[in-house]
C-alpha cells in the first residue's frame, strides 16, 4: 500500500474521480481496509489519516475540524487528486462536510456513513471536553475504551469477538494527545446541515441498523435536506458499519461512485 502525505492508496486508476475514505474516532485509515478490499471497479481508492493519528500527532494546531478538512485538501492535492467522491464515517463524516464547506470544488459526491450533520448538544460537548481532559491527564486512551462496545452492534461481540480485539488494538495504538485533540475538535464543530442542503451532487447516507451513537433518525434528518440522495440501512451493524459489514458498505459506496460517473 503506497503512502503519500498521509494518503494511503488502495488502488490507482483513471476511471473518474477518486474515492476518498475518511475514518472515524478514535481510529485511523485501517478501519476502511475491508471496505476497500470489497470495492468493485478500477477507479482510484484512497484513505486519509486525519490529524491526531499515529504519525500525525505532533505540532498540532488549535483543535478544529476545519484544520482536518484543510489537511485533507492539502494531502489530496499533493497526491494529484483535485476532484473526489468523499466518504466519511462518524468523525470522518464531520470532516467530509467541513471539506465540502471549505473546499467545495474537491467534492464530486458525498458519502455520510454513521454520522450526523448537526453539532453536539451541550451535554455531548461537555462530555467530549471531559474525556479529552481525562485522556490528557492520564496520558492513556483508557477514557475512550468504553466506547468500543458501544460502537458495535450488540450481536457483534458475541458472534465475532475477534472483531472487538481488532478494534481495541486500533484504539490502543492512537496517541493520547491526538485523541484529546480530536475530541476537542469535534466539540467545537458547527451545524453543517445547510452545507449539505446546498450541495447539488450525489449523496449516500449509510447507517447501521443498530447504530446507537448516530441512529437512523440522524440519517433521516440528512436525507430530508439533501437533494440527489439515497439512504442505505445496513443490517447487523452498529456505528462501525464499515468494519462490521464491509461488503454492504462497499456496495453502497460503489453505487455512489457510479452515480457520480453517470
């Protein structure tokens, strides 16, 4: 797998805009590996590690998802990608919307996976800041370990305990300073529902049927404001649908790419 400026290339091609995959919190590009392996076609597929991930957690500026969006735009342009279908899961979806807001010419199509377009409630924001402080003070990722099982469908730990182990390893390998930074960045994000509503390109909203963190009503909220939009509900998946059911998520993203090409 080639790496360039934080861009991890799964496949190169000349068939239309690249598909760019943005990971959730507190993970990195590896959460997209199984989806990338299932994607049909011959077009370029890349994933970008966001600020705060391993190798990208030094000299961090003030925490904001605008910083992340600008970093993605810069990394893509450095890699020669000037037009892309951008798909983000959870925090990656927040960054995808920030990218659309700040660098609209880059975004040909938008995949919003287990995410929301609204900002945090006051309670959620306060909780993020509390967790960020705990991570920073402890110098460990222990304060976010409890979110691992909450991000999975209830049946996943029972039927596929090895998947819990994989996700846990990803979390444990994140730099605590980056985890705290990302929490504060998400806490500061604005509502970007209007940005989504103004986008004329194809949109796919994908949500795990058992997602308790950004549930189906959040997906339906985005569907209600988007224009050329399709909703995909993934069975037997929670908040990490791309990890739990990569074949179904790959199918939804392949459909999105095909709509951009049409």
